[in-house]
């Protein structure tokens, strides 16, 4: 296996360990700091907002200096944010804890480029496989994050204080791994063609479909994932149950990556995206059927698999729509819109659960998924006559 892809997969594991533990604990920390359930997801929303706002800056820095120094710097900023979270918990300050999410968001933004860095490190025909293998690092995170949460939650006498201290070390380890990456240097501007305007790139149907798949797939997954701990608390399920559900959700998100690249080669990228949408709808159906532990667990596992197929498929499709000189802007623009959707979904999760209930959160997720699936079906119908005429 390509050395850089292995390091990127491990970096993905460490980044997702941070994100998963913050996800499963942030709302609970917020409530412990005396805020209402409706405000409990504000620190997570701040995190995703920082991710969205950082993407263009980090992409520009990568185009100029290369990916490795940006990966190192992003991890160090994440470590600083986690240290600020420790201070917020010690001071009992919700505002400080929420601001800490900004630093974690920068780490998340840098981590969004791991999959694109893997594409740079392999031949073109292996890019789908490289993307999916990089995301397999999330499988390790699915076990490491909840393990840290369970074993450090009550360290030092304050809930989750020890957990966030450990995460500072995890982020520093991510910076160390990035130091050992050996990725291609950015091409000199003199050898690159003039990039096309973004509006011209956006006219491509495949680009719009890749963008829609990434935005909807990630936003809906995050809405349901962020709302689940609050819904489980309302159903009187304890934190151990919540941590287990989030853990297996993360396994379901990333374990299929061992096979997703192969499925894309065999079935086609749009067919895999369509399957992801169908699994997400099945998850919503399970979630609406009850509020026992098994309903939350099965639903969130199906959401994870659905996300994997939609997200890996959308990313693979996106890489087919731009040229080398356009990749920095297109990748940052795509992920910026993805995390705009994620930020809105995360900020909405608390008020929706608190004001309307878990059932309405799931019902609201149906239409966007159906629209993406309809777009995929239309694109498939349009490509079949072309394939038939060229046969």
C-alpha cells in the first residue's frame, strides 16, 4: 500500500478521534455549563463554521506551500483549541468552551484535504481507491474516541475534563504524522494553464451532482448524528448507550471504505451514490419506528453507510470535473459549501429536537435526499443513450 495513503489514513483516524469525542460530549458539556438544550449544539456549530471559513484559506496555503506544512499547522491549531476547551471546562464558562470549537474546526478543515492529498499520491486510475482507503482511518477513530471518552470522562473530578486533555495529545500526534508525509510539490504557476472561471466549471452537470451529493449527504448525516445524543437523553438513555451508538455509527461511516472504491469501479459512481441515498431513507424509516436503543443504533448505522456511499461517490465524481490548476479552488469551494450545510444542520439540531421532536428532525431529512436521488437518476438516464450510441 502507498506509504502516504497509510499516513493519511492514520491522520484521518486521529482527526476523527477528536471529532467523534467532541461530537458525543460537546452537547452534554454545554448542558453541564448551565445552558438549555436548544443552545447545547452551539459549540459544535462554531466548530463547523470555523471549518467552513478555513477551507479557502488552507487551500490557498496548500497551493503555495504544499499540503504537509498546512496539515502540521492545522493539527497544532486544533491542539490549541482543545486546550482552550479544557480551560472553558475548568472555568465553567460556556462562552470559552464554545470559542474552543473554532480551533477544533481548523483541524477539521485541514482533515478534509486528506482524501484529496491521497489522490495526489497515486496514479489517476487508483484515485477512488485512495479516497476510500484514506477514510478507513475513521474505523480506528470509531473505537479510539469512545474508548477515551469512557475511560477519561470522570478524570480529575470534572466530567470530560480529562477527555479533552487527552485530545490535546491526539492532535499533537496528528501534527507529528503529517511531518513524515512526502507528497508532490505544487506545480509552478508557469507550467499551468489559465484556470477556468468557477461559473464555467459549475455548468457541468457532473459537478453540480457531485456538489449536491456531498452537501446533502454530509449535512443530513450530521443533522441526524448531532441530534441523536439529545434525542437519546430525552428517551432517558444514559451516556454509555449514546457513546456506543455513536461508536457504531462511526464504524458504519468508515468501514465500508474498504469496499467502496471497488464498488465504484464495478457498479459506477452514480449507482453507489444512489445506493447511499436509499440507505439513508431506510435509516429514517427505522428512526421513525421507535425510540428504544435498537432504533437509534440501527438507524445511525444505516445513516453512516449511506453517508459513506454518497460522500465517497460525490468526492470521486468531483475529481473528474476539474483540471490540475483548478483543484485548489474547486476543492475548497466544494467543501466550503458542504460545511455551510453541516453548520446549518448542526445549529438546527438542538432547536429542532427541543422544539419539534426527534420525529420531525427525521422527517425534515427526507426531501433533500430524494432530490439528490432524483438528480442521479436523471443523470443516469441521460448517459445511457450516449453509451448505447457509442457501442
